[in-house]
């Protein structure tokens, strides 16, 4: 008869000496450490714990996929902000240290490739196999496909900054942009199974519209996507659950803010376009 043991991180009791027990203990310890490192604002460590969890091949819970998103959002967020500052300086001061900019860009590429590998090799493939609950399966698939689109968009941003008027778009950049578009399109198709007020669906349309505005230079399409998502959610606002009210209304406000910016006469270079990752 297997002995009982408790997880040293959370205190839950399981039978020791079995593969299932070891998997439970490993999973709980990784989740505990991810939460702890989040509180300590050590996002590099947080991402490492979530990466190890994903690589075990388990199907992530809602809490676990949110931890994964938070870890990589913060891991890449500071570097995206740094890159924007250095890129802006480069356009004004030609003597800016190019080696420093390239160092930041390589860090961005490494992070994007890491999370994209997890998404493509483990998470999206896992959700494609189907689950007992179709709604939960759709939510997870949209969540991960949106993440895939976002991180390919971040890769494309780097190349956009390098593009000159004399040269065609860099092939690698075009590929990243195309991959982002494909992922967003697949997410939109899957999002048809979600309520119009779902924060996952609204977050997808927010970032998808930003993709068209910033990467594709297509403000018309960006406004169309943002307006459609906002209007359909407003029409169904009375069906919004209490649990998702705060998240959904926040994203709706961001959609409306972007629409105001995009349809105004202000110079686009002087406005801040918001996506879900910048807002939280």
C-alpha cells in the first residue's frame, strides 16, 4: 500500500511512490513557484517554472494558462518598451549604438521563439485534440491562438523598425507578419463559439485590430474590427456574467479608446495605441 505524502509547497496530500503522485507534486510545485515569483516580480523565473509545467504535456487550467500569459507578457514587455525608446532615438540620432539595439532585438527574438515553441509544440496541439467541454476547449484554443498571433506580431515589429523606404520588407519580417495574421484568423474562426462579451474574444479583437493598424497600416480594417467587436458586445451587455464583467468592460473601453484615436484628426505618431498586453 503506497504511503501518503504532502506537497511541501501547498500541503495537499497524495499517495507517494506512484507516477501520478509525482506528476501531481511536480505540477503543484511549479504552480506554487510561479505564483511566488510573480509576487516577487521575478518574471524570468516565473516564465521558467511555467515553461517546465507546459513541457510535462498536461492540459493547462484557466489559472495556469493565465500564469503563463502573465509570465511571458512581463518578460517581454520591458524589452519591447526598451526597443521602442532605442528605435525612436535611432531615427533622430544616427550615431546611436546599433550594437545595443541589436542586443535588445536578439533578446526579443529569443523570448518570442521560446513561447511560440511552447504554443505550437504543446498547447495548441493539445487543445486541437478536443476536450469534454466544447466551450472550455474553444476558450483555450482562442486564448493560445491569440498568444501565437501576439508573439509573431512582436517579431514583426522589430523588422518594421528596420525597414527603409528604399528596400522591400525583409522576408523574415513578412513571414512573422503572415504567421501573426494566420494565427489571428484561426482564433477569430474559433471565437465564433464564444459569447460576444467574452473577455477572451474581446481581447482577441482588440489585439487583432492593433495588428492591422500598426503592422499592416490599414486603419480602415482596424476600425472595422474594433467597432464590430464593441458594438456586438454592447448589444449583448445584459448577458455579461458577473465573473467576467470587470475584464470585459475594461477591454471594451480600450476598444473605444482606440477607435477614438484612429478616427480622429490627430497625427498617429503622437497617439498611443493600446493592446491588451500594454493595458494590464
